[in-house]
C-alpha cells in the first residue's frame, strides 16, 4: 500500500495522509508533519495504535480486514506492585 503526505497551508489541519488509489474516504488530516509520519510508521510496522488520534486515522486509512489484522501487544501489568493511587 502506498501512502502520500500532502501539505495544504490554508486548512486548519494542514497535513493530509492519503492512500494512493484508494477510496475518497481513505485519508486523514493532521496538525503537524511529525504526526502524519508517525501514523505512517505505525501502518508500515503493522502495529495497533495507543493514542486516539492515530486510532481514528488508521481506521479511516485501512480497510476493515487490514485494521483487524494489526498486531495488538497486551499491556504488561506487574501484579506485585498493585494499584497506584493518585
């Protein structure tokens, strides 16, 4: 899959990550180029995103089957430390 990053200076979210030869809906907007590159790296590495902005963007960019096949690494919880209280 080929992804391209396009800059639109007149928009609020200026950076667009677009799937080449995909549907019209398969694109996502970002505030910075760094965010767009990070989302692209997550897709290339086939990793499930932790942050909501990347999660929504990747759901838009990928098809349903591709999104379900992303690698979900379970979070490690040390039982011996217990629950941290604020």
